[in-house]
């Protein structure tokens, strides 16, 4: 099972086992990772699951769709590596993925 590392803004790390087919957001919610609000439940409709993908993983997580890019306009402190975690599907190729959480989702 792939391992995903979530790093809070404070630096605290949460490493979780995430089944293939789930999203990075679903794995965070299931494991009560603080900082992923997921208000819309993964419908790409709120931007409260914003994460920064570690640069070494950007190419493996795929491109943000136009819908996701539009929703990122509602997120705080968007960077080049910003993604909505509800839009990143976990595969075996993402074993070891590192994402950082913004200071706030609102």
C-alpha cells in the first residue's frame, strides 16, 4: 500500500498508508490529518483540500484539470506546486508522495 507523507505548516509529519484508487484527500480525511478540511467531500468545488506537492513528485501527480485550476483561484497562497488533493488519485507510483499543507484552508 502506498505511503503518503503530509507535512503540516508547523512541520509536523503524518505518514499514512493509502490504498490505490483513493485520493490524497480521502486518505487524509480517513486518517484525520489536520489541515485538510475537504468541505465539499472531494467534488472539486471548494479548494479546502489545497496542498503543495513536493517538487520531486509534481510530474508523477499529473496535470491539474481546468476545473481544478479554476478552484485553486479560491485557495490561499497558491504556488506553482499547488494542487487540490481531491484530484490526485493514489497509485503505486505515488508510494512515498510528500505533500505540504498551507497555513490555512480559508
